[in-house]
C-alpha cells in the first residue's frame, strides 16, 4: 500500500485587517518533504505525524508531501495559495500510483477567488488519484463542511474537542478508517445534517461536554464508524457557513442518516445555550478582583489571534493600569516593533515604550508608558496540547503592576510557557489575562480558580448579528428568526 500525505491550512477570518501571504506560512509551518520535525505535530500536520509513526508496523509506504500552515488571519493571497496547492498536487502526481491520501487541512481557509479552498484541493486531488483511491481528511471543527468536499473525500474526521486537544487522536482515526477501507474491512458512507445556525460550542462546558462524551461512546458500535460536529467558523463569510453534523457509518446510509438527524436536531434544540456569558471589561475585572483566591483567568475572546484578530487590543490592559491593579499579567500582545525595541534596550532597562493598539480601529489606542524590561527570549514557543506553537521573539515588560508579554509571531495564548518563558509565574498572579476564546482552557483551565470571559472592543464580535455578512446563505439563525434546520444535505 502506498499513501500520500500533505497539509495546506489556515483559518481565514474574511473580516480580518491582516492579509495572509506566503510569508505568513513561512513564519508558521513550512516544511518540504522529509523536513517535518519528529518531536510533535504542528498546526494541522497530525495526519503526517501519525502516518509516519505507523507506516512500518502497518505495512504501508508513506510518501510525504509539503506541509504549509499559517496562523489565522485574513484571506490568503491568490497566487500564493495556488503556488502552495500546485506544489502539493505536483508531488501527488509524482507519487502515483497511490492507494490512499491523507490530508491535514483546516476547513475554514479562504483565498482570493476561492471561498472553498478545501473543496478545491480535495476536488483536484480526486481528479489526479482517480475514484478508487481512498481520500481521508482531518479538519478543525471550526470549518465550513461544504458539499464539494463531502463529494470529493471518502472519510472526513473533525476534532471533537474545543480546545482542540485531540488533534492526534482524530488523525489516528482518519488513518484507521483509511487503512480499514483499503483492507476491505469497512465501506464508509457519510451523511450530513445542516442545522442552519451560527454558534460557539466550547466542549469544556455543559451541555457540549456531555454531548461529545456521548458521541465518542457511539463510535465503533452499531455500524457507526465516526461522528463529527462542524461547529462552524463564524468569521468566515462564505455561502456554506453554519453548524453541520457528519456521521460515517459502515455501508449503511440509512444508519448514518438517522444518527445525523438525531444529533442535528439535538444541536438545533441547543441554539443559544452552549456559549458562556461574557462581561464587559470593567465588570469582568471587578468580579475577578472580588474573588478571594488566585489566579483568576480572564479571557479576551474578542481579540483572539486564533480567530484572526490582531491580538493588540489594549482595552483590558488600559483598564488594569488605570484602576491601579497590581499583581496581574497579560498576554500575548502582538507587536513585533515593540519587541525589537525591548531587545535593543536590553534586560532590566527602563524605557518609554509605545506598544499595542496599532493594526486597526478595533485595536484601540497604543499604550505609552514607562516600562521595565523583565524578560527577553529569542524564538520561543508555547505548547498547545501535544503540539508546539511558535511565539517568535518575545519580551516581558512591567507597566506599573501589570506584567505584559509582547510577541513577534502573532498567536493566541495556549500554553503557560507564554509567561514562564519570560520568568512570569501565572499561578502566583491574582489576575491572568489571556487573549484567546477557549483554547487557553487546555493549560489555563487546570490552574484557574475562576475563569471569566470578557468582551473587549476587539474585532471578534460574539454576537453573529453584529458581523457584517454578505455571502452566507440565508436564512440562518440567529441572523434570521425564521431559520428552520435544512436537515440532511448529504
Ligand atoms: Zn478551531
């Protein structure tokens, strides 16, 4: 058996003020065949990581293609997308004949001229490998589960957890299902139910925690091979945006249809019930200060780089400084120029620094302050479950009682290393502010005595009715009151 694997991924916020070019991929994940590190998967590369480990014992030959992934931001440059895509497709042609293909994609990538990048990739891969080759795809649940990609792939598996702590487990699932299909042990058939709704579904909280545990228990029984919930990515304005349920059954379409319908109807009944409440900045910090244990972790979800935001909004930092709060830390603020200035000044220096508040009106105003440079580190990283995320060069500065982390590679807060790299111990701070929607919970949930979600003036509006959609198919809840589920669409 010969299998081919490659990755081309980003999460595109079509409203983001930050365009995405080849340079952003080079700064994030950019590996030519054979160059992928052996220590851990990177963003969306778990299929390669898993297949490389298992090739020998499972008796297949793995042909590695390129892996390209960029941190979430705006729409990808068209020529750069086509260059990366065509490089992978040329590798695929050179690898023929193939029995299987494993694609590590994200599922919410948009390039200029391509609203459905993953559909485009899968369709072209199918045209090259032919109808018999088994195509398995791993996607992020914050994806657009379009008909084009369902038509082109044999097996699609999404991460179940948000925060995405199961990227390796789900890549194992994709490989298991592809190999079982090739060995003639199963005949996967997919069904998809369209709930026609836009919503956020953190799985660290009820009712989603219970739902995910139940769907995990269903797999491997009664002919059910895999169950995935496509949460949707609310900041990608594309026609097929919305929550969908995907069920893969063994040879029996009716079984897949029935379960997709049952679970889809359950998700429709959860409209408005899966997202945690958020406070405004002043109320959120006041509630944190009033709590009599530490640390209190405050999430600035509206400025989450993981959703394509710049991560340089200054609302919460300003409030902490202006109200004289001591014993707080905050990060990450993406400001490569300020990082450069801190390195130039040196460890321990006290300087006047302007930082944050630069990219767009939704960033707020920059902070001008006397700062002490507490820590400096070149080319640093933070963990995210089993994967590593680069934060680039970073600096810790003290602004009155607040320790802020400035980073050069834009990313959200996922690991404690964001602070500990620079000598800040978040477990000993009263208030820990993280720019992240929910991925921070994997590392910060266990240390937090309390978690508070705050809505700053960052660009990721929590209420979909405040997002200026143009392309999304209507009606859809909550943009339209009368938006019944579309039901089975595949
Ligand atoms: Zn995601």
